[in-house]
């Protein structure tokens, strides 16, 4: 039982680090795309305001929520492996 608890805690820590890194990377890619879009389009507002509004829309998007798959997919895979190992 102690080994399972250690696996869960260490797995959660590793998945959290991966989630944070992936989240920062995704946000920086989105920021660079917004800056590029601002330079190519009409500059009706200043660049910082345009990027800030775009990032606010990004925070509510489905792409942002898909990053949570970092937690879901490994847990499901490990659960299936444990089930198949013990009950097949």
C-alpha cells in the first residue's frame, strides 16, 4: 500500500511539472501568434492591449482545457495496465 501511495504522490508531482511547463509553452506560442497577427493586420489598438485581449480569450478556450489531458491520459493508462495485469 505504501508503494501505491508513493507512486500516486510522485506521479502527481511529475504530472504537475509537465502541466505547468506545457501551459507556459502553449501560452507563449499563442502570445507570439497574436503579436504576428497584430503586425500583419490593422493596428486599431496598441499591441499590448491586442495581445492581452487575445490571451484572455485563449484562457477560456477549449485548447487551454485540453492541456488537462496531461493528468487524465496517464492515470487512465496506468489504471488499465493494473486492471489487465491483475484480472486478465
